[in-house]
C-alpha cells in the first residue's frame, strides 16, 4: 500500500515487552476525494486493555496532521460491538448500515458505517467524557 501510495499499515507493539499484538492502518486513501478508510485487528490475548483505542487515536492524530484528508471512514461488522465502541471513543459518528456487506466463516452480516471528518478531530472533551 505504501509503495502504491494508497495507504499504510503499522504494527502495534506493547511498550512493556515489545510483543507484537496487532496492526492498525489507513487504506483506500483517495487523494482526489481526500478520504481514507481505517482498519485494525488485535490478537485476542491483547483485547480489553485499551490498546485499540490508543492505536486508533494515535493513527488519526498522525493522519490528519500529515495527509491532506478531510474524512476517515470505517466499516464494522455489526457482530463486533467492541470495535464500534473503539470508533465512538475516537469521535466517529454512525452514518448508516450496509446490509449483508460481510461474510465471515460463511455467515453473512451487516456492517455499520462510521465516519469522522477533519473538523471534528480531535473530539471535544464533552464527547470524550460522554463516550469514554
Ligand atoms: C475490536 C478490537 C480491535 C478491540 O480491541 P481492544 O484493544 O480490546 O479495544 P479497547 O480496549 O481499546 O476498547 C474496547 C471497548 O469495547 C468495549 N467492549 C468490549 N466488548 C464489548 C461488547 N461485547 N459490547 C460492547 N462493548 C464492548 C470495551 O469495554 C471497551 O470500551 P470501554 O473502554 O468504554 O470500556 C479487537 O476486539 C479486535 O481486534 N477484534 C477483531 C478484529 C476487528 O473486529 N477489527 C475491526 C474491524 S474495523
């Protein structure tokens, strides 16, 4: 992605011991429409410690400061409420539902579409206080 200039993916390592725990990335970067999509995946042993939230916030901070983007979008399998929560804590707004958009292990599911626009970043303290 980096070579094609369509996005990037960063490795997430724990500060304490350097263990690789997953990745976080911006992909489908469109320099004309000035948007990109966010994705992430963490090893399940690393869940529940706030690592995804920390990584997403850091990548958004870098992305809005570095890339000429005005919007970041993320699509979340509706069976993954923890993932939706990570986005809401970063200030993303739920914008709609893509029906039967993903198939995992042969099972079809809807996806929620979340969006964050540059002028809403970083989320105001009132939003952070409300959603965490
Ligand atoms: C989704 C995922 C990234 C979360 O990683 P994580 O490091 O555990 O996330 P965080 O700890 O930063 O935040 C998770 C939040 O979801 C909440 N949560 C956990 N399970 C939940 C559930 N079943 N329903 C609602 N919220 C839930 C947690 O309480 C936490 O919110 P809080 O801080 O307000 O308490 C991780 O589960 C994962 O990699 N899943 C598989 C891949 C995936 O879903 N990728 C996303 C595709 S866009």
